[in-house]
C-alpha cells in the first residue's frame, strides 16, 4: 500500500480491516465447531453476528468517504488466525482446547482494538466525524468481546488446569539469611 497522505493511509487501513473482518467471518464458524463450553460457544456465535455487522459498517464508512468498499489482504490477521488454527489441531483435551480458543480469539480482538483505535483517530483528525463515530462503535464492541472472553476464561482456564498443578514442597534454605522457621524459633 502506497500512502502519501493521512487520508490514503486511512483508506488503506480500512481496506485492511475490511479484509480482516471477512477472514474472521470465515474462521469463526470453524473455531466455534470445536468449542465444548456452551457459554463460550454462545459468546462466539454472538460475536460472529457482530462481526458481520462490523463488515457492513465498514461498507458504510467507505460510502461516507466516497470510496469503494474494497478489501486489501490483511496479513496480520491472517497470521493470527493461522496460528490459532494450528494450535487447535494440536489440542485434544476439551477444556484445554477451549482455553486455546479463548487465547486465539483474544489475540484477534487485541489486533482489532489496535487497528480500530488507530483508524478512528485518523478519521477524526481528517474531519470524518460520522466515520469516526462508527469506528468508535466497532472499537467498543471489540473491547466488550475481549472483556467477555476474559470473564469466560476465568472458569475455563481453571478447568483446563485441574490436576496439572503439582504441589511443590518448599525447599529448605538452611544456611541462608532469609529468615527460616528454625531461625525465628531460636
């Protein structure tokens, strides 16, 4: 992408995001099919519908700016999705897989939050206030999705880790100056 102005940079990044949203729309159903948690499945189903709306919102932004809604390959999200897909193929345990799905989904959300925050700021600087407001709406949806995934992860991560935490016996620190029990008793 060649950009010689902030507006050209903004349009290029919007096209990148437009492609990213379509990659996510394609990848989410595959991810959802591997989920075992009903709560996680419902959250991802809901976000899939929101993602479709976000792609439509980008079309509206292009129209507002007098530009054609055209995708530009988003290599960043492509890599994040590919990494998540490969990870899921390696995990057999349902709870661990759900934890991996959350981690993968949150990587996507964080990528999108960074990108939408940037383009929202640029749109605002360029006086594209209606577009900036629409981008802010999407940014808030991404933040909400990330927060929901964090809340779901609190339970799923515990389930995924059950039975793995070994109780380590404290090592004796004889001769150290770190205040051991025998020293305090003396």
